[in-house]
C-alpha cells in the first residue's frame, strides 16, 4: 500500500506500509540529492513527526556505515536535510531542502 501527500505540486516523501511476519510499520522514502538515490526511514524504530510536508525523523539516518566511499549520514528536520561531515558526497556539512521524489518511488 502506498500513501502520497502532495504539497505545492511537489511530493517530497512517499510512505509505504510493510508487514514482515508479526512486525508492521511504515517506510518513508525520500530522494537524497547528495547520493542521487532513494533513502528510507523505517518507523519504528525511528520516530516521525507525522508532517508529510515538513518531516522530522529522529535519530539520524546512517546509510552504508561500513563503507566510507558510499556513506551517507543525515538528520532530517522540518523538511530540511542536514548532511553530516562523514558523508562521501559533495553535500557533506551542508543543509539543503528536500527534493521531489521520482514518480516510480511515489
């Protein structure tokens, strides 16, 4: 099941519900402009403020922690992506707005 919310004609996040055995939850997918690929928060264990227009998730998201050449580490607060300094890409240490998710992800 997919739920999408559009704001100002631009969808920044896509929600996909999942069930794995007795475990259920939601994955919130977004496009990472640093890696140029999709990343997801899984709730639970992450927490989500419920705002699809200006999402906040805690704690930080760390993708590929064992591979520094492709590591992405970020904090998402009020729809802004704060890239930590240990990211491999050129946006490390910067704060950027979320971008539109591709149609195939929505």
